[in-house]
């Protein structure tokens, strides 16, 4: 492996790491809107509403 190939491989790896950090994937079954979950939990405590998580957001691309 020549030095240019090695350097190219290193830069490609760094580029992939930066792109992954800028656009993190959302794990299946996790929800971003914790305020909505908290409001549902407060309403469920009164016994007037069944507690359910918000609908998941559509996946990118």
C-alpha cells in the first residue's frame, strides 16, 4: 500500500465518522419528543387516558 493510498483510506474513514456524527441515526423504538411522553404520563396518572408513546418519526432516506 503506497502512502497516498494509506492517506486516502485514513481521510475516507474520518469523513465517514464526521458524517455519522452530523446525522445520527435514531434507534428503533425511541422517540425524540419527551415532552409529549411526559404529558401523556401526567394524564395517565389521573386515570383518564391510556398511556401510549408518540408515533415514531419516519426514517430518513
